[in-house]
C-alpha cells in the first residue's frame, strides 16, 4: 500500500521541474522587474545630470549658505535679509508647520462638532450641518480662501477705527491684536513644573487606567491626572516668585499697535479657509464612523444605565475610531499640502519662500527638490504616528 502522508506529498512537490514551479517563476519575474525598474531610474538620473552639465547648470546646494537678501513677512523665527537661504527655508518650514498644526487641531474639533450635529435628531441643527458640509465640499479651496481674504479680512476697518473686543483685543485691516502672556525672567521653574506635570499626568493616567482594566477596581485615573496638572504648575508658580508671566497688552502708538500678539489677515484667512474646508470632510468621516457602530452596542450601553455622554465617549467613539482614523489621515495630509495655496493670498509659507528663493538664487531644481522632500517628510511622519495609533486601537482576532 502506497503511503500518502506528508512525506510523499513533499516528495511529489520536489519532483516538479524548476521551470514549471509557479513560485520559482514568480520570484524570477519579480527579480527581473526590479532590475528593469532600477535600471530605468538610474538611466533617467544619469541622463538628467548629463543634460544639466551640458547646459552649465550647477546642481550643488552651496547656495544655501549665501545671504538670502529678501524679507519674509511676519516670520516666526527672527529673520532679516542678511540671513542665509537655508535659514530662510527653515523659517518657511516653521510657518507651514504652524498653520498645519493649528489647522489640524481646529479642523478636528470643528469636524467632530459638525459630524455630531449631522446625526442630531433636531431638524434645524441637522439641516444647518448638512448645508455647511455640502457648501464647503463643493467649493474649491482656492475660491474659499479668496472669499475669506478679500470680502472679509481685507474689508476690515482702519487701525483708528478698530473693532474692540474684551481682552483687550483689536481687529482691523492690519490684523488681530491679542493680549498675550509673556514669560518673565525667573519663569524657568514654572516651565519645568508644567512639563513635569504633563509627563507625570500622562504616566499616571496610563498606569491607573491599565490597573482599572486589569482589576476592575475604580482607580480615579482622570481625577488624579487632572489634579497633577493643577497642583504642580501652581506650586511652580509660587516657587518662581509669584509673577513669572506678564500679560502683554497691545497699545495704539501712532498708526499701528505695539505689544501683544498679532495675527495677520493673510494668516487668519488661510487658517480659517483650511479649517472650515477640511472640517467638512472630517465631519463626513466622523458621521460614517459613528454610524458604523452597531445599534445593539448603543442599546446595551443604555440598558446598563449609562448616560448619553457616557454612551458616546465610552462606547460609540472608541469603536468608531477604528473606522475614522484611516480616512482622517488623508484629511490631515490634504490640509498640510493645501497650505501651499497660501502664496496666492500673500502669506509666505514654505512654498512662498521657495518661490522667492528660486528667483533670487536661480536654483529651481534644488529648491523644488527641498520642497518635495519637506512635504514628503511631513506627510510620512503624520502617517506613521497615526498608523501606529490606528494599529493599537484595532480589534485583535484570537
């Protein structure tokens, strides 16, 4: 009797000729394809450098050490025209990161609010959210930026007739001037205590929450974390002398305000446009994620006595995040890349600084390469962080 066990099956597989083995043929095809693609890329690069040398183009990056000799409006970092092209590029990157960072936070908050309003049983609230989403999703972002900049922020009153809000806060054609806290000498103790409080509160929150999940006992992890965030900075305030922060108030001197913090009309128009546009897409993502949670989960949570807020925060949102996070990553990346439209309303971010650098230095290839690499790096880091979080919240099948 012939054996048909695993050994005989393995023997029959080994008897297949290599030129007929599908796995071997697939491996060979992949190797050949890789060589063809890599060879094609190398050929393009070699031809590009030969063409550049033939036209006398210098593809080096030594120009980054040369003086930029152009100003940058409202730089986040100290800047003057004597600074190098490399430092000017860094200032543009920081301005882009500022817009993207604030925009992501505000767009997420607004998108969640609009998404929840879209699911509201209140007819009027539901229809207002629907109108907001449809209007912003069907208007090009560039048109939306122009609508915010020219009819709204460019039509504000002159400085002497500024709109005054509590704070004091002044709104005029020169921008928004806010009363802003400034650190005084000796405020290092307060800063250290705040940083230490944030780190310690996060550690306490994570450890106590894990203990509650493991033992089922109430650990009051939220209350304890909030107490740490309150007590340690308060202690740092008194240890630093009791006045480590000074409120810098804007004051009208001559034809403009001095002091405080200024938000230019260009920055405000760009930020508002990006936030309202992206929030409309995030709202739909949130709505779809919430609706993906089975209604039985909600009914079960209500049956054990959870309030509406507890049902939303403890049952619906944790499960909806598994659906929300992947498309949310795309919206964050879109917001970051769409910030390059700032050039068209006069805000000098990364792309605006790059355009001026090309005109000044005449190194279009190098500058565009740096711009592409910067946007690619920001996008990859954002995707990496959110994908790590997404993997941690996914259901694990056993």
